[in-house]
């Protein structure tokens, strides 16, 4: 009798276990695969169970499949966990992503630290994160004047600095505006109004005669008349004929007549009348 009672008890126990197992047993194929690693799943502790059904992973309030204990934005979904300034908060919930003490909503470079907020071309994008500071459509990395617009990139002296921001002669006039970029001439005097300033113009008076041969280098005189043959052209000499009477009052400016005789009083001296 005792043996039968023991056997009966064991049978009941086995049946009970079978019922328990059956209660928690998978009912269909979906149940069998619900905790298998699927594309996109994360297994933070490497135990083969995805975080979404691993009891050791704790809670995931924002549903981004990152355990709240490891999530740098536990209440804001950010599966990539991007954290530009490497502080304790991910970009998704950080109000100052670059940690430059300028809030992202006011920062012209929210992901690049730039406390000064410098913006040369005033386009709303800070210099620190802009690839074209001066807005001339030439990348800053290759622009020979990164802070001065110069789409043409002209560099007359070939020094690597564009004319728009270069002052090769040090006269405080940038090369692109300087009529003598390689010769100092801060006043920019240009008598004949051509493209070259007087300081570097071979013929500043524009009379077709180079200064080196012109007897009046700064006064146009293509005829080069020099009555007294002193090497100074008549048009720029105060007393062209050397008679001691200035050209302004000489009634014969090209003929010596110190007495200024004018017998017929016609304004022209007898010597040249």
C-alpha cells in the first residue's frame, strides 16, 4: 500500500509539472522567435538576448532599445547615441551640443564650439562650421582670400595671397584696387587716367613719350619743344627762352627778348612778331 501511495504521489507531481510547463510553453512560431536577435536589435551585455527582452537590461523609457542605465538620453529616443561634446547628454537631449556655453537655439554653429559666434559674411552660419567664410563660392580650404570675397582668385604676384586681400607694396591699398600694386603709392595719383598710377607708369603724362626721354615727364608735350635747349620742355619751364621773363608774362615766350619791346602794341613782342 505504501509503495502505491508513493507512486501515486510521484505521478501527481509529474502531472503538475507538465501542466506548469504547458502553461508557459510557446503557443506558436511567433512566440518561439520573439526573443531571437533580429536585424537592428542590440545586445548590450552579449548574452545572446536582445535588450528588448533581456530582464537584466532594466527599463527603456524612450523605446530606442538602449537600456536607460546606458542611454545618454533616457527619455528621448536616440538610438545612435550621438554626443558631439562628449558630455553626459546625447545631442538629442542636450541644449548645448558643442559645450561652448551658447544654447543650440541661439548657436550659429550648434555642433562646433564657437563662443564668439563670428560670422564674417553674416549669413547666419558661423565661421567655425562654414566651408566658405566669405561667400564667394570658393571653399575656405582653397581660397587665397578666405575672409574677403574674390571668386576670381587673382594673385598677380603669385605669393599665394589673392589680390583682394594682399597689399604687396605695403601702401595700405589692396592689390585689387591699387593702380601700382608693386610700387608704393598710397595717394594713387594717375595724371593720364589710364590703368597705371604715376608711380609705376612709364609715361605718366600720356603724351606717348616715356618719362626717361620726356623733357616734361609730368606735362603732356608730344612736340618736346625746348627753345632754350636746356633739356626742360617749354611747356613745363617757367622761362622757356631764358630771357629772365617768366612764360606767364613773356610776349615772346619762346624767343629771348628781355626788353619785351612791342612796337605795335599787339601783345606780341617785336622779337617774335
